[in-house]
C-alpha cells in the first residue's frame, strides 16, 4: 500500500497523479490541472497561473532525480494548490540567474504567480507547493 506524501491527505477536492520522467509529463499535468481547476469553477487567471507554476515545479522535480514525481492539485476554498513531490530532500532555493542564462528563473516565476509557496520534507524527499487565492463576493479574483 502506497503512503500519501502530501499533507493533508487526499480528499474529494484533490487529484493526485504520479508522472514519470518523460517529455509528455509536463503537458499532461497541465491538462489535468486545467480539467480539475475548471471542474472546481476557478477563473481562467488562476488556471493559467496554475499551469505555469505546475510546469516549473514539475520540471524542477524531474530534474532533481531520474525517477518520477507525484503531483496533486487541490481545492480548499478560498485557495487552490499545486503540490509536487520528488525524492530529493534538498530544499528549493530561488536563483539569481545570469542575464543570458537559459534557465534558473523557475522559482522567480513561482514567486511572481503564486499567492505564496513553500516546501516541507516528505517520505524521504520533499513537497514543493504553491497556493492561489480565489476571491469572490465583490472581491477581485487572483
């Protein structure tokens, strides 16, 4: 029996999938996010931000190890979450890339698009998560 690497455990308002280190993994995860966030009625702006952040976190997780990653999309009103587990326990650290560098901007994008983000140790690795706040009732959608 597999253990849950995410906290809190899976609920009716979450979707979990294990993705292998394959070129189709990131686009597949984006498709799952679009479907689930759409099912929960989240705004296009949250779906688009979620897709970008999920792409970055999953790509980082796949680079961290040769195996796959576990991904969860979760809705806990008023927040939606993207959570990615990988087997590397090393905490993520935002980089200041050189101007001409081809990479190193992923966590800068996560910081820009998520309401907040963080990480915690889990099952010999870590979970990196990002939160998106959904505001309604006269408020602005983020």
